[in-house]
C-alpha cells in the first residue's frame, strides 16, 4: 500500500529520451504522481522529484543520458532523482555513480516504479531530516518479465497506447532484448478497456506503441490483426496510427484490413535498416529486399495516398561502398514518403562487433547526408501531390498568438496562421483545403472549409 500523504504538494520534473514508447511510459508515471498530489514544476521552479526515462539505442544516446541526468541533479540540488529506462537497465552501476542520483530502476522494476519511489522516498525524507543527506538506492533485475501498462497523452493531443514490450530478434547491432527483455504483451481486452477510457477522456487519436508491435500475441496467443480489429470497434476513437511494424510481421491481410477499416489511418512506419540483401544478412534481419518491396508496393496499390516512413541505418559494420549504393538505389525505386536515417553506433556486447569491416565516421556522415537529401525529395514530392486537395485534419493546441498545427489522415503536417486559430479547434477534426508550402516547407498551409 502506497502512502501518498508525503507526496502532497511536491513538485516534479520529467525528462524523456528516445522512442514514443518511453514518452508513453513517462506520461503514465507523471499522471499517476499527479493523482498522488505531485504537480509538474514550472521551468523556473525547483523540483522535489526528478524522473529521467533513458534511451540506449546509440553511443550518442548514452552520452546524452549522462548529460541530462547530471544537469537535472545539478539544477535541482535538493530533489530525489530517479533514473529508469534502457540505459538504466544496461548500465545501472554507471548511472548509480552519477552525482545526485538516488534511485536506479531497471526494466523489471519500472513496472512498479511508484512503489519503489514511495519506499525510497520515505527513507530519503527521514535521512534528510536526520542527517542532511539522502541515501542511494539501486534496483536492477537480470530477467525482465514484467509489463507496465501505459495509455497517456501528457501534453500532446494524441494518446500513446503501449501494446507490447521487448523483442526476441537479437539483430546483430541491437541491445534492445537486453534492455527491455523478450517480447510480451497484455491481452486484447485490457487494451480495449484503456482505449475506451481514452475515448471517455475526449481522446480522438491513439498511436499504438511497443518495441516489436507485430509480435503482439506471443504472451496471450492472440494476434496483432485481432487487436487491430478489436480497437477499430471502440466508439469515440476516430484515428489509430501504428508506430512501427517489422516487414516480416506485416501480414497482407492486415494491410487489406487497414485499407477498409473505420479508424486505422493510411500511415505506416516500417524499419528497413538496409536496402542491401548482403547487409540484411549481416544484421540477422528476417526478410530480404524482395519481401520489403512487396509490402511497400501492396500498401501503395491498395492505399495510393498512404504515408510510408522507413527506418534505415548507414555505416554499419560490413557495409562496403557497393552495398550502400545498392541500398540507395533500392530506396530510390520505392514509393516511400520519408526516411528516418540513423548512423550505425557500436554497442558493447553485440554480435556486429565480430564483423571486421568498419566504416569511417566521416563516410557514415556522408552516407547519412545523401539519404536525408533523398528523404527530403520524397517528402516534398508527396506533399506537393496533395496541394489543392481537401482533407480532414486533427488540430493540436497552439500557444496563444502562434500558429496551430495538425495532421491529415495520411500524416501530412498542416499549418493554420494565427488569424485562423480558435481555441475550440484544439483536439478537433476540421475539413480543410491544402494550399501551399509554408516558409520552411515543413507543412502545408490550409483554407478552412
């Protein structure tokens, strides 16, 4: 039983690094603490509690985590500092040594973060009162089996529903199975209940998040398609987006269902990682370029206006120049809307380190820049094709006097000028005509209909 009395009136600051799944989890933590009487501290206020949810996808991410943890502890010298997430799981001892850190929670313990925080907080307050110093507590478990439910929106319009966690794939470059454990999921009934609660709160759009979403059902014997069909029937939720689906787990039937569904949007995000079959083999990916091309072309055949985002990694071990050329040419041949480009980062303990050929850092940057240029061309072309068309846009809250933004069903970002903005537009779906690019070509301007 958690005693909430000692939390009443306290202030907290939160910082999230990494993926949408982390943002969803942090939002759930902040909402739980809010219900316990903890309010979010303003920018210029000192916090009593600092919670940092970390990422460890690259070496750069690790470095940024350490910087953020140190900065938050330094800027809030009397705060109780909690660090959780993937970096906390993989490098708990190193995190524990950062000055100011009071509690480190691995991926198992994160599911019971509030209980751990409550227990440690009470000891922390006692010691602060008696000795003037807080005591360090560290928790980390090797086998990760728990699942932390999460469906929250934080300061965003869209809700993020965590439907799955962990991964069984062990790609040669990746540490996620070590950071988040094996694939696991709750049952469909509990996820439908969370979506229904979001609808009662006024939510109109939900993003399905997880580590390997297409692997849903490994724990419960259900399927991802079963989940999609069940969520599609939830009244009040008008839009669903799927954050990421592995190519080998995108069933053709799923694509066809989404094309005619009530609420699943024509928007897909699919990790490719490399457009070279040789590199895909080195990565231990579970598909080849032929299968990937089939999925992309089927989506566009059935949903011509679909937005397709693709993850691609450059400069991984074994990616000789001709393999990168194969990747570039393959991507250029597909009707993709946007590329998310990641330079390869060496991760300790991964099998990729056994591959002898390493790409020079400057060459990694050159390859990344070339693919980002290709992505800009693809996105601009996709947006330009929709100029003059009518669309429905879910608008997001704007700061007073600023532009308002939102997204069409197929994820085109739109912009309303301050003169068009009305407070009642927040979290509302409105009909517009897409007119022209804004000044930096990051969105399309619209006329309200």
